[in-house]
C-alpha cells in the first residue's frame, strides 16, 4: 500500500482536523532559537486553512516526564505560529481537558488552535498499549480526522502518532509526504554518483545507516568524532579524541566491505587538535598520521576536520549528483571548530542534483552557520526518524498511514 495523503480525506471544510505536528523546537529562556520545524508545518496548515478546516495542532516539546512543566509549555510556539500564519492562533492550556475541549469546540472554519504539550500526559509515551489507546481516544474526541505531519516522531509508537491514526480517518500531511519521497530516493535508485557524509560523535549511532547504505553509495565520507574510531582502528594514535574502542572490529569490517564493493571510503587526512574541550582552547592542525605530534601530545583532542580534509570532502560532494549528510564535522557550536561543518554545508549548496541535510544537529548547524533552508534540496525535520528510515527499519508512524516501504 502507498502512503495515504491529504487527498484521501476528501473535503475537510467545516471539519475539526487534528494535525500532529513536530513543534519540538529549541527554547532558551522561553524564546524559540530555531523555528525551522514550525515553518516546515506551514504548507499543510495553510492548505487546511484554505479548505475551511477547523485545525487543532498538537505536538510534544522536550521530555517533561508525563506531567505539566511550565518550561516545556507550547504557548511560545502558538505565539510564533500566529506570527508565521499572519492570523490569530488560539492556545489551550491543557491537552484533553476542559480548555482543549472548549477551544476545539469554539473553532470556526479556517481557524487554528494549539493544545498543550502532549507529553504532559503519561499516556502519550506509555509503554502499555492500553494506556496509549486510552489517551488517543481522549484526543480523538477533539476532532473528526487526523493529519499526521510530525515526521520527527514517526519512528515512535506513541499515542498521537500511532493509536490516534488507527482511531480517526488519517493521512499524511505534505511534510511527511515530502520526507518519505526524498528519503526513499536516497535508498531506491539514487542518481549517481551518490555520496553519504556522516559525522557526529559516535560510530555506534550510525551503524545501521552505514550497513544499509554501504552497498548503495559510491562514496562514504566520515568526519566528526566518529572519524577517530576509524583512524584508531587503522592504528593511528588519536590522543584524547572521541573514541569507541569496542567498535574497532566493526569499523575494520566496513573498511574491508567498502574495498570489496568498490565504494570510496574517505576519512580525514588532517584534524584540528585542541588542548582542551573549550571554545578558547589552543589548537593546531595536525596530519592524520601525526595527531599526537603537537604541543599537546597524547592530551590533545580532535575537535574538527582540518583544511585539507575540507577540500577533499568538498570535491567529493560537489562531484556527486546525490548527497545525504548527517552529523557535524566538529564542535560547530564553538566558532574555532566550525570550519569543517561550514565547508561541508557550503559544498552541499553547490551540488548539481539532490542534496539532503539529515535533520538533528546537522539542521541546527546549517542554520546557526548562516545558511538558509532553500540553499539545500531538503532539510529533514527528523534526525532519528531519518536515520531509521535509511537503515531500512519499519517506522510505526508511517506504517499506520499505509506505507510499506
């Protein structure tokens, strides 16, 4: 079966439509620091507004542990959504209680409301299916149909993602439809050459992706903290850089498999080594085979790829027709160690083909470094969901919408 899309729900004029979005945005002292996930929901919300639907948007925010917590309130999100839509957005101070019920009942055609954080109720993330189902039934009473558009949570079997989609007539919104289309293109007949760029701190976080994409890619580029496990597995000394020694055998297996398949596995040839994990730490560039031959010796730690690696990675990316990138090349939050991540992001903007930024830290990095969403083919809104899709895993939030992969 194919993914059920908005068209399958027919006319939604005058109907109360619950939209499960992913408004899990970063907040600092109550201020949203990156509204990318809110913006990603606008095409679906505007479509429903224009249809004359009565929209009840719901989401989680953070991990409030099944009880109300003011610092995780969605009220700032409702305010920002109002600004982006250019119209009033009502806010209900609870999830399925009197406020949510009266707010939903009071909506006119084309009006929008946001209900409070779903995770303020323990039923949303309960391990027990019966508890999730009971909460989903309460949510279902607020609306007549569900549009599921929170791609960042489709890998979770949660009440608003899974059980609610079983109870109400349900379909994917435009964001989920686009995410599935783009990520499917990365696994099924991608235009070649196809490069996969992986970073972040741990090899263990990316094992499934490497395993699944190694036979499909032409080039795999490894940077970030995980690169030091690859380098150390080959016998290089890496000082106090991030390291997963228990993954050496696995990494050696990937290196051998890449060679066997004719896949170009590209590792850093140099690194920015620092005296400490600090924004103002002393740092120098060292060759990959001499990472401890610096003033810091074995106490040095790699916090970014070096300039020669930047050039090699950029060439590999810009000469490809399909590129998927997940994970920063260094500690991009510190300006001294952001250059590698910025170089990779810049290269992705120059790809003559499909360039995909794989959500999570990568999406945060490109925005923090001054890039805009329209400079890339697609910025995924789901870090973990994107990775699990590319690992070939079944995602319950998609399966319940008819997707079989």
